[in-house]
């Protein structure tokens, strides 16, 4: 197994300072065919991706550990866990986004799952990155909203979105993740990306509903430090060709 990478959060901070825009490909273990993993990783390695996120709102498959292990053998990109709950922790990964669903009021996603995950994480070498997670209305119910039993913030209520992000930063979150949701009909509005990025000092991640390269560029230009592509790449591994 490869050695753990240097501090991933510091790399993200350095990229932000240098004006380098980052891109993560999100892999949902439930949607991965291990027999086709070589082809998938080849496409990732030849893409502009700087990170690989692994996880989902619900992961029912039992291949998480095997998937992480094979990815470590086939790519040098940082592997960051993007978990829906404490069951999605693998010590083989490089880091984990320690997500707090700030847009909802379900205590499980604000603190309860974190309490359950903490003893597990203490026994790993995973880099734990505190991340505020804000779900933005996207035109349809997403898996995040359904599983977490929370409502997304309204797209038009930009003041509330900003205040929520600022509260997360004040609470000590190191990253702020603006999420439209997996398979969203609409991406996070660019004016929200711009508003949040201009009023926070911490890096901003944007994901959900981005279906083409122009969407990635638009999010970056609006101020996103890291853009996440999931469903679009799942549906078409030639996305970056």
C-alpha cells in the first residue's frame, strides 16, 4: 500500500493561495463494477482530476475496502472519503471530509454520527477535515435530502445560505461544501457560489448538477476552489475526452 500523502487540507489551502482550481471525481461504491475498474481509473488518471472522493448517501455494497485498496494501487491521486454515515470509513483512504449538514436540523447529521465516528477515526491515520455541508434546492428531491430527512435551502434565499456558511466557518469548519445533490436537475446557482466564496476565507467546494465541462469552468470562475463531478462521470466515463 502506498504511503499516506502529505496534509491534504494544506494542499487545498496552498492551491487556493496560488489560484489553482481543483477538481474531484466522486465515486459511489454502489455504482462501481470492480471488473471495469481499470478502464475507469485510466480515464480518471488522464483527466484533469486532482482528487478522488469516495462515498454516497447510502452505501449498501460491501466493496468499499476492496475499492479503496485497488484505487491506491492504480492511482496516485489523493483518496478522500465523502461518507453518508460512519459505516463508510476506510483506514486505507488518505483523508475524510468530516461533514456537518448545516442546512438541516437533523441531529444525526449535525453531531450524532460524528460522535459514533470519532472513536473509529482515532484508530486510523486518516486526515480528518471538518467540512460544513450545505444542501441547496436543485429542482428535485435528492438522495441527501431523502436520507437525511432535511429540506435544502431555497435557491433564492441567498442571505440564509451565506449566513449558514459563515456560521459554519465561525464554528471552525475548514471547508465549506455547497451541494445541489447527486443527479440534481439544477446546479448550485453561480451567484451563490460567488457570494459565499467572496465572504468566506476558507476554501469552497461545489458539487451536484454539473453536467459538462462548461459547468465546471463556470463554477470555478464564480469562486469555487474545488468542483466535484459524480453522476455526469458515472453516466459517461468519456466525460473528459
